[in-house]
């Protein structure tokens, strides 16, 4: 199966806010499997309260702009899924599939799912990577979701 990556450039995350970094939306004719995701922060305050990171199903698009999906191999077929970024209105949250806390002072994590344990996205489904930022945790974030169609 072809592998695709939806990734954002560094984005300032607002203190005391919930913010979706990236959302992948499957097409109407093809399912997808989430293989990996990651997030990193560039804050400098080692005493700042950790930021919660969630991978979750989302039921709406919110208000956002489109994001170019990168193909791992240029010979792969054209991707059907789409991706969104720069959310000014948050999507509606559904089931949270995974959560963890990371320090805003250079916190980073990459989660790779074992073969056969990938998260399957049905057609026309949305999965987002969001952060829940407490007061005083000023930083930028980058994030990505890798998936197969």
C-alpha cells in the first residue's frame, strides 16, 4: 500500500487552548490505515506544565485550510484522502484513541503502530492530532500523521 504523510510546519499554540494541529480525511471510496504520528514542541521553560496530546476521531472539519499531503514514493498512485491545518474553529471531537502528556520544553514523541494494529479509518472519516495547552505553556508545535490508503 502507498504511504502518505500529512505534516504541518511549526505553528504557535495558544496558551490555555485546545488546538488541532492536523486532520486527515479519507475519501469517499477508499479506507486508510494510520501507521504513525508524531508531535514536537520548542518551548524553553522546563518548569511549564505539560501539554496533553490526543489522537482522536473528529466528526466535523472545523474551520481550517487545506494541507498538502506528501507521497512517500512519487510513483505511488495519487492520494484520495485530504488533510487540513491552521484551525481557527475547532472540529467536533469524537473518540479519543490515544493521549499522553509532553513537556513544552522540547518535548517530542513519535508513535509507530505494529503491523496489524494500525488504526483503520473508514471512508469519509476524520482523524486529528490535537494539543490541549494549559496556561503558561507558550511554544510552537509541529505534528504529522502517516497513513496508507
